[in-house]
């Protein structure tokens, strides 16, 4: 039998095989060919071994990865998978290992490094790396710092970014996930075809299947972050006797797991890290133990991935995701019968409300988990999910929801009959701060109120609006200096505990008229446009993968077209749409997609960033029915 790797003109892989295992092998093989450095970095991040390559700069992450036990969690979750799922994963890993040894990706030469054979559980580890900091536990560290320094404040801030997904029954699903903009991109476009299924969508490089976004012959699915609170922190009381560590529990003292691991650091002496795990979970910093469903249950949800590819109906999609664990997602799915379902997939623990706010004493029995919450599901004619708190859906599952601005704007555009591609490019600013401007007697307030609120790259008014937000955030920060004292946490968490960033995200809830007026005076007149400072700023694993060009981008934190800076800190767009899609259920040939950069992770490839001009312009590419070129026949 022969399997084949085809490419379209954008270098997107279209894979054809005679069986599911052979197709999984091909997906692993082509991923290692296109994203060798990226997936090997992901693997080393899971194992806490980046410092071996990059030196001391890799130590903070490595220390965290070892303490939180990412690789062990991946191994344990893999050990309980079904035989079929293990075989499917094994085929993917075999595909990766068939290609990695021959890679000539230039980053390896830059660091005098070579990839290593993958473990069978490595795909689970890479998925964990991409999502361990996707939840709420850093916000609980922040709230504890607020309580310790300034007491009670209305600092329930909104997420820095989110995702959009919207759907019309009998028509289409569209949306875009908003995450840190990484180069190479976090999502990989791929088309998978075998006798059992024919599915296109976005994969995580290093993970088989299409966990989040896909369109099969008769059904499509997409997700957004449900903003559920499923990660908890427990303050442990520990006592030591030599190498023995005990933790206080409700019934007394109990011995806990403790060992020491050694991190090799390039160019520096090796570093030892103590790894402690209590019945609550791994101790990630000082006395804080992190409890996660994936670690508590040794389940991640990978049993869902193969049934998801085989889905034909909305019921199939829903059944496939019944075993999903984390992150907790809002799912929208529709099939060619026109049925549209929305539901939440994952595990959200039931526990005392205080646990959802801050770290709590580990020995207090009232803070223990009491099972998992039932999750909402419904059939609808229209779905709009934008990380907002929906009363009949997600509102009871978390604390930190996005402003309703994006959801309201998408709903209004749908009501007006706006095509999905135009919805993707909408840049109308969140109106919430304009209610403050309406009360101010200042010429710049008058100017901003006359503005059309469009965050276009060429807009001087958009630049003025952003400068005013920065000034207001900094004025508030000046009155809350205790927040800037040392948190006492590991410096690894500093970016999540940055007071300016947190205050900027809380600005709609804490801005007073006096501060707003003073901030307008701080700003004065400006000749800059939004695109002068709001430029693309992707995160790169190594300098060799940097873009090397300045690219102004439209949009803003709470626009439908999300390109997020950090209010109070910087306008640079470091978060945003990491993929855009339209899954058309009436006409598959009308389905569209795009990513911010390209199909290849190699800086020397023509497909490294060839989709960037399309992404900036708001254009989309056809998914199906495109001209293909054979790259390789793979005898299997």
C-alpha cells in the first residue's frame, strides 16, 4: 500500500493514506518535516530540558516544568489510554521519528543541537505545555498578592484576549482562536484523508488529529475557551526531617513525595530542583500546590481525538468529547442536516467558592474537591461564543470572563447579515470606556466621542484613545504602589503578576472620572497613528526565527479582530488571532482558512510567512478543491 503527501501552493499538507494508522504516521512525518525545531522545543519544554540548549534563559521554564511534573503527567495519562488510541499515537510518533533524524532545520545548527527520538507520550506532553498556563491559577496568585498588599479592590480583571466562534444553523461555523502570537504558529493547517474520514482543520504541531477546529464531510466543530475555573492552589504547611517531607492534612501529618532532579545548563553549572507532590498536587512555588483534573485523574481527554475525526453528526462530536478533561472548552458543532449544538467539554471541580478566588489552606476539609460539575449543552439557531459569561451556559463555571463587547458586536453583525469574512475583520472598539468620556469636559474627550471607534492602523484617533488608556492605567498605578512590592513568588510568574498589566485589564471597572480627565491632560495632542505603535510582535523561541520587519496591524484587545497589546505597558500586538476559519456546511468548497504566518516552521522556507499579508489584510484561503502537487509517496 502507498500513502502520499501532497501540498497546495501555500505549502499546506494534504495527506492521503489507506488506513487510520498510516495517516497518523504521515501526519507525524510531515509535522517533523515542517516544524522540526518547534516540536522538539515543545518536547524539551515538557521534559524541562530547554536550558541544555539555550543556557540560563531556559532555566525558569525548566524549573517550573519539573516542579509541576509535566512529563510525568503526560506519561501517566498515556498509560491509561485504550489500545486503539495508543496505537494511533504510536503511529504518529513513528512518523515523527522517521523524519527527525534527517532534519536540517537551521535552528539546530545555530545551537549545535540534534533532536532525540520521541517517547510514546510526547504528544500528550506537548499538549500540556501549550495549555498548563491557559487556566486561572496565576490569577489566584495575583488576588492573594492584592489581599496582602492593598486589601479589597474591584480588580476582577478581564482576560487579556480570548477567542471568537459563531454559527448560523444550516449555514456555517466561523471564528478565530486568540492566543499568544508565536512564530512558528501554534496551529498547523492540515487535510487528512483515509477511507474512514476526510477532515481538514488546525492541528497542534506535535499532536495528532484536529482537537479544536475541523470540518469533515458532513459535520464541523470549533471551540473557544469556556473561561471555566478548573485549576486550584492550596497553601501547604510542610515540615522536614532530612529528606523526608510531610504535609499537614485534615487528619494530621502525612508523608509526601519528594525527590531532587538535576537540570543541565549550557555553559553553566547544573542546577538542582526539589520536586514535591502532596495529595493536592505538585508544589509549584514556595508552599503552593497546584491541583489539576489532568493530574488528579491522570486523564487529559485524548480518547476523544480519534472519534472526533470519525464524526459524521453533531451527536458524534458531542459523544466524542464526553471524555474531554482540560482545558475546558465551549464547543460549537453543526452538521449538514442544519442542526447546531453548543456545549461545554471538560472537567470543572465542585468546591467551596473561596477556592475559586485565592490559594486556600490545604488542611481545611471544606476546600476539598467534591466531584465535578454538570456541564451545559443546548441546541440553538445562532451561537456566539466570545469568552463572555453567558447566563444559560458558562457564567457559573468561572470568574474571569471577557467583556461582552465582542459577543455583542458579532451578534449585531450577524443580525445585519454581515458575511463571515467581514465579521472577522471588524475593528470597532469596546464602547465601555466611552461612557466615562461622555461625562468629561475636555476637548480630547469631545474628539474621541466624535471618532468612529474603529481601531484602524492608520487612525490617529485610535492612537489617542490607546494613549489615554495607558495614561489612566499609570495614574491608577501611582496610587497603588504597594502592589508593586515583591510578590515573593518565583520570578517565572512575574509576567502574570505585573501590576500594570493587571490594572490595565481591570481599567473599565476601576476608572474614575477624575483619573480619566487627568489622563487626557497627560496625553495632550498626538500626531501618531495606531499602526505606529500597534505592530506585530510575535514570540519566538530563538532569535533566528524572528520576522525581521515591522508590520502595523489593525484591531485591539476587545475588537472582534483581536490584536492585543498590554494596556498600561505597550501597544505591541503580542496576542491575537492565531488562525481564522469559515466552515461552510452547505458548500464545502466555500470553506476558508488562514494563519498569521505560514505552513512551514523553517525560516528558510518560502512558506514560513507567506500567509502573513493575507492575515493582515483579512483575506482567507480555500480549504478544499485546491490544486495539489505530490511531494512524496510513502510505502507503508
